């Protein structure tokens, strides 16, 4: 879906669109004292920022600036996913029992709200009464430009596993020169994965932050994690992308959204 008729307009909107401030959210979304224990959290474990504005500013300046490469040779298959849950993917010790399950399945458990279970043997997700996934991204109405109501999704099949740094964007930013094992880690990294409303995911596509930032309450967490992933895997930014990141960081800092 196109919201604007020019790349410049999309960039301006991505940086200046109003932010819906997040309500306070629990830092832990699951209880895993025993295998397959129900999740009784209040949304994604990643719903709050973890770094200060100064830390994020410093990370933005670490990023190497370079023109985006072409899409020549790109395919999603060059970023192997979904991998089984390994410590290197960063979900943490509380999810270690789900080693047979994929990173997508573990992300679904991590980001669930209410009674949701993941069987560590079969990796079947089950959703209890009141359980599901609360979209954090937000989605704009194409006619009015207003933020639509956030979707609460109860069917696991109706949830998208969104890559914060899109795989195609990673490819254009230097991943085309990385080995397959590194690209596998980019595709399965818990920092780069978030459960989202498919409409929100498709509105983003493979755009970078110069062209897309979540219009809703996930915006500042998204900025923090986007920067962290790019630094972690030594991915480049182009000039417009760096400027958009700088503006977004200052906007979030001014609103008190960083730790």
C-alpha cells in the first residue's frame, strides 16, 4: 500500500509522524518454571527501551555510512530461517527449554499476551481464553491518515514475524558480502524479530528508517533495536537513513521514551 506519492514525503512522514506513547508494560512476559507453562504477561518482553538516549546516539554515530547496494543476487533463502532456538539468538535462559522449537515459535511465545503455551516437545502453540498477540506497530488508515485501532490477534497463523531490519534492507546494507552463517543469525536474532499485525508488516515492506517508522507506540523501541542490529552485524546506513535515525532518536529522547 502507498501512503505517499514520493520517496521524500515518505521520509518526512517517517520522522515526524506523531507517536502514541506506550502504556507501562511488564518487562517479562512469560512464566516458564516448568515445561510448557502458560504465559501470563502483558505483551512483548521487548516493549520498553533498555538504553539511554546517549547510548543510542553513540551507536548511531558508530554506523558506517555508505550508499545502499543493489538487490542483485538477493533472495530470502540466503538468510536461512527458521533456525531452532539456540543461545546465540538471544532469547535468554528462560526460553532454553524450547531448544527444539524455531526462533519464530519462541518469538511467538515471548511476545504473547495472556495464557499462551508452547509445548517444548512438539512446539505446538496453544492459545487460552483471553490469550493472543497485541500488535505494537500500529497501522495508518490509507484514506484518513489516522492511526487505526491496534489489532489483537488470537490465531497464531494470523501473526507475522517481522524483521525489524528487513532482510532485503540488510542485504543492501552489506549482508550481501557476509557469509551465510552470519545472515542466518541476522534472520533469527531475537532483537530483530517482533510479532506484528500483517497489515503493519506489509505497509513497511523492506523499507529502511528513512522511509518507514512505526506510527504507533512501538516506534522508539523499534529505533533502538534497528540501530542495535545494524551495529551488531556491521551493516551500513546511507545518509538519509542516518539523518532519519538522528531525528528519531532526538524525538524519542524529547518524549522521555529512552531509559
